[in-house]
C-alpha cells in the first residue's frame, strides 16, 4: 500500500503560499510515498514537483485542478494544461486524452466550486474517482454526501488535504494498493478502486488563514503593479 497525497496547491495557485520544494519536504517528512501538486488552472509547478520528487524519495504525479464550467475537477497524470471554462464532459475528455484520470474534489460543497449542483448524477458517476474526504471542510456533511454517492454508484474513492500551505500536506491521504511504485500504477489502482481513505480535518483556524491568504493574494494579483 502506498500513501498518496492527491490534492495540494503551491504558490502558483492564486490561493497557494509555498514553493513546491516545501511541499515535497513536508510530504517526505510525514512519510508519504507520492505527491500530486494540483494548482488551479496551472501546471508548471506540478511538472517541476514531479521531476524533483525522486530526490525526496517520493513518486511525483503531475496534475492540476481545472475550473470547468460546472466546477472544479482534479486532472491527475496530465502533462499539458487542460483549459479552464470547458464543459464538464469535455474537461473529462481532455483529461483522458492525456491518459490521465478525472477526480472530482469536494463535489457537494458549492461554496468551493463543487460540481454536484451543475451536473447530473450520471455525469458525476462518470468520473474516474470522487474525493470523499477533503480535510478543509468545516463540517463533515459534504464529505459524507460524497462518500454516500460514491458507494451507491460504485465510483472509486480518494482523499486529499487540499493543502494551500506546506504544513497541511498529508492531512488526508489516499491509501493505494498499487502493483508497483510508479505514478502510472497509482493511477491504474485508483481507476480500479483499489483505494482507502485516511484523514483528519484541517484545524478551523488554519482553514480561515488559508482562505484569507488566498483572498489577499487574489486581490494583489489583480492590481496594476
């Protein structure tokens, strides 16, 4: 079994803080086996992290968090940018064209661009996996909804810390029964549902800090200097 962190953000995200070096160091320090950096509509930092991962004893999984027209979709295993603003179905198609997998994060949390209100149950169930434990939720209700949906529809399940600061990497991980230690084997295992989820909630005050820092950085990025 490999312990895999599938949902993190670097400073390249509008609401992230830290460089990938710190994310990798934290992943190694807490005993993870693999890490995916999934910045919002950006991929360069993730590709850099995947290339550097081996130096930290980790498996690097390239990816990104795509802002589809319906909401957020994690694209794991892709090495080219998936454009923002495409329909949900086309976003999934673009990910799979690169042999990646489409994982739906926090699908039932509308305040954080969950897709559930904007897609049919059939569309949601067509994803390669659903994130059923996201550590940045203030209550567990949306996580429970996601897990119930995944179980009822037979969709593979993942977890993710959704870390926007390095210290939170590893708060929620996906335990993957991979046949060998590689990014490809991890993605195959997720597709086949050979996963279990382990996690704990991000402390509320850190979630507030991450949210506040994201708003500040987003405003600063819009100013003309």
